[in-house]
C-alpha cells in the first residue's frame, strides 16, 4: 500500500517563483559577463601602443620628420618636439587620441638627437 501514498509536491506559485528567480539570476549574470567583455574590448590599447613604439623607433633612426601626424585604427597620432628647456633637454611627445571617445594616450621621451 506504500505505492498509493500521496507525494508532497510544490504548488504552482512556488514553481513560478523558483522559475522567476532562476531567470533573474541568469539575466544578471549575462549582463555582468557582457559588461566585462565590452570593457575589455574597449580598453584594449595594445595595437596603438605598439604603433607608438614603432613611430618612436622610426624617429630615433631618422625615418620620420617632426611634427608628425597620422591616423591609425580610429586614432589620431601626433608627434611633436618641445623646445629645449634651461638644462638643454628637449622632449618628444607622442599623443594618440581616439576619434569616437575622449580616450588619450600620451608618451613623453627625452630627445637624444
């Protein structure tokens, strides 16, 4: 007669609440993962930093003349030479600005020429 015993089951409301909780947790986790991936793609500046290093190398080896302007992958690159200071040192400024956002990368190097 044990086979005919009633089995306790969840009510419809409990099942709906559990389903809603699972869906909410899934949506929140999806939004967090999406935000992390989007930020990692937007903050990836490896290509432009490599290009700035290449241009610095080219300047050191007299391949380019200053002032220098270039567009590279939605970035505007400007290289300028600042006037010599009191101690006779001049600086080279490598500046990259992204077209779509206000992101700017600035590198300053001592001019050895």
